[in-house]
C-alpha cells in the first residue's frame, strides 16, 4: 500500500468550485462557532434553566410517579422546547455581523476571477494543501496593489508592492491538530517575501473564534494590531501583521 503524502500546490482552474465553496464555508464557520459558544455560556444555560423551571411549574409538568417511569419524562419535552427561542435569539443577534463579513469576502477584489487575480503579482499566490490527493486547506496571499488595477479589475501595470494581505486561510477541522496550517502559512510567506524584494509587511485577519489560525499567526510572530468586539458575547476580531525584518529573524 502506497504511503500517502502531503503536498502544497498552486491553485488551478479545475479547483474553482471547491475553492469558492470552501471560502464561503470558512467565512460562515465563524457564525456557527460564535453560536455554539454562546449556547453553552453559563448565562445562557442559567436563562434556559430558569425559563424551563417557570414553564414547567406553570403547566405542572413535574415528574409524577403514578404514571410509572413515563411520568418522570414529563419535563423533558419542555426542557427541549424552551431552548429553541433562546437559540433563535442568539443566532438573530449574531448573524448580521458575520453575514456582512462573509459578503465582504465574497465580493472581494480577488473573487471575480481567482486564477487571474493571483497571477497578477509574483508575490501573490492561492495555495492548496492536499493529503493523499484529498483537499485539506488553502491560503490566499494577495500582494496586488490597488493602484495596479483598473475599475473593472483588469491589470494595468505590475509594479512593486510593499504590502500584502492574507485574504483566505482555512484548514479542514480534522487536520488542524496536525499543525499543517503552520506549514501552509510558512510556504505562502516564503514564496511572497522571496518573490518580491520590496515587500515589507504581510497582514492577516485575526479572530478569537478560530484559535488554530490565531495560534498559527502568533507562532509565526505576527504582531496583534487593533481589535474590535462583535457578536452577543463580544468576540474579538482584529488584524495581525508580520514585517519582513521579523520574518527574516524567525526563519534564520
């Protein structure tokens, strides 16, 4: 039996459907994570139990032994039912922020034509990591200067770029414990800094909802910048940046 190997390769046209789906999925994963964490927060659990207690008491649904073992199950349906409005309310509060963020990503300058966009600048790259031929994750590092694009998104001039941004970074959940995201990030940074001598800094989005990405960026010496709080529990979203000088120190 042949041993399966991991490899990192450039994005190709045949990957478009999978990559677009993954980018959208990764964007909306933040909403799912925010909701799950809010559901199990002590305040949420306390509100659920209090609501259940009030409804069960009002409807007299406490366990009754004269119905046998079935009588002890009387409160269970109401325990489940009382959780539904709380879950709906949390999702209603969280959804607008994360849906707006997803729309901003899906309408980004690179999404109209992925292959063409990431070919405009030698430091740009949309990289895919595979294991045994199976898709594992991706990273999109964009060094295209906004001044190098016309209004319709077409290339005007190459020029040099002093900054780049990691627009997309995702690894499938089952592979995150392996640390493969660190190899993917290191590869993208190496390709970008080596391809463009004028490149001075790389920035990336930072979120407390994705600890595997936050730990990866922190391990690569990305410095945390300004943050903002969003969602019902004030999740921290912000940016991190890595200078060429810091990258060279890290890789020596």
